[in-house]
C-alpha cells in the first residue's frame, strides 16, 4: 500500500511540483489549501499566499494530478 502524504498546496509552483513528484513516485497524495483569513485590504491580500485565486490554482493542479483536494479554514486561529 502506498504511503499517504498530505501536501499543503499554496497554489504556487513549489508546492504544486512537490505534489506532482510525490504522485509520480507512487505515493497516495492528498492536497490541502489553508485559508488564513487575511482580508484587510488589497495590499495585505497581495502579500498573502492564500487568496481565492491561489486556492483555485491549487485546486486546478490537484484536479490535473487526480488527487483529492480540501480547503481548510484556519481564519479563527490566525486572528
């Protein structure tokens, strides 16, 4: 049975390539995107790795890799 590995996918290149390489190596990969609750103005959202667009990018890659993908909401924890 392949090892299950959880990959925190930010929607960026590094995490998406990590998921791809793990999948190619035969692991049971699960992708997650973590919402951190950054909502204070455009400047804060631009510096954040966790925008709606980033989530969509991560979801798209997970779909292409045929791996499960979940969004985890840590908004309360980041307050």
